[in-house]
């Protein structure tokens, strides 16, 4: 498929939470013959899908013939009943005015019900995975609109030929911000390791019947992920909100090289986002109690990532990055020097 072809049909919408969930290894069984592909997607007329309990396979209105693939489930998760950690906030004091406006005007939630509604969704999300951004309600602080490029991005996404993937989208709150500001929702995709977060996004924003964006579970480190491969070479913009700091330096290079394949192979294609950064970049991964590791880049370290991506892929990139203070960054419990790293990376 070329960038001038018709865009691929929606992969699926997560309409309901299945009772039984597949692990990531269930998406494609390496012991079986490789499936037939049509433009990078499973050709369901020619290739029988793996058999799973009926609760695992559903079709949705408007996407007949497309299978709803349950969320990927990592094999292990940290204990979630420990709410004594410093990044679990027991109460919600205030909501950013921009987000409150989105919930009241876009989602039509009565003003006096917003806090209660948000708190209930946060509790469900904590049981999925206890990320600090969940515990601190940081998902209420929209990040995509913090970029100086944001107004131009919105204008760009009003064009029917422009596409965006929000990778590691969580509730896809930034997708809703884009759509509320005029972006075409049908040209926006969202993906996350935890499909439950995307399902909770529908609950949070109450737009299951109106939002035309496509969401799917994915593992960026799984090179055989057919859902992600289906978008290779089709994206004008990939957005990474609080995503890259989960990988050590070498893995970050690998992840960014994979992301570069999602973009249309032409100048102006863009990777943008925010992540946890530092005034002085880390030299080794930092284990974090919520699970996984943290790697905080400084600007020089982040630029080096894209230099190595260019060397690996034979491409050239221009990095624009900045370190900023912001809510949730520079907390007393965090490592000294922690900052928000915002960036735009342009293909040349």
C-alpha cells in the first residue's frame, strides 16, 4: 500500500471487555503457517483465524468482518492493592481547566459529576496497571497541546489525507483533545499495550458511538505484530505521550527505529511527544517500584538516540527538544533534576 492508496479499514473498536483475554503470544501462533496478508492486514476470507472462546471474538457496528482482538496481557504485573505509594493520590483536588472543559463540553458530563466520574475511572485504571501517571491523575493533564507545533498539527489533521497514531495512548485523552479542536477522528489511530485503558477511554469520555478513531492493542517490541505492521508507511505523525522513558537507551533506539517505519517515507513526517527527562541524562536504567525501568534522557542524549536511528535506517532527522517543569515533574519523591522532555523530530 502506498500513501496515495485508500487508507486501510479500521482494525477494530474495543466495544466490550472480554471475559477471557489472550496473551500477546496468542495473536500469531508461530507453530502454524503464516497467515495470508492483504495490504499488511489479516485477509480473513483466505486465512482462518485462531479458534478462541466465543467471548473473545466480536464484531462491531460499522466494521463488519473485522475481528475484535482482545487486549494484550503481559505475563506479570505488580501488586495493585498497595496504595501507600507516594504516587497514589487519595483525592482529586482539582482538574485542569482544559480537561474539565473537554469532559463537560465534548463528553457532556454535568459539572457537578466530573470529579466523581474521573475518580471512578482512575480506580479501574489502577487495577489495570499502577503507573504514576494513573495514581497522580496525570492523565488529566493533556500533553499534546503543550507542543508549540500543536496549532499547526490540528490544521494538518483537518486534511483527509493526514494521519496520526497515538502510540502508548492510555485513555487516548490526547486523541479526544485533537478531535474536539477539529481534527478528523477517522484518520486518527491509538494503540497501547493495555487494551483495557482504551476501553476505559470510552467510559471516561462517553463517546463510544460517536468517535470514529481506531484503537488496537500492540506491543512495540514484537516485530511480528501484524496490527502495527498494517500501518507501516501510512502515518504522517506519530505521537508518543509519556512513552519512551520506559526503555533503556539501546531499546529506545530500537523502538524509535520501529516507529520510523510507521511514518510515510518523506520529508516532513513527524514524531512528537513528551516523556520524563532530566537536566542530566541517566547512564543506566533506574528500577521503579511500579514495575519496569525508567530512563531519563537529557536533550543531548535524546538527540543521540535519533542519530543512531538515522544510522540504522539510513534516514536523517532534525530534533527539537526542551526540558520543562510541569505538574507531576520535579515532585519531592522523584529523582533530583527530573523534568518534562518535550520534542518534535522531523524526517529530513
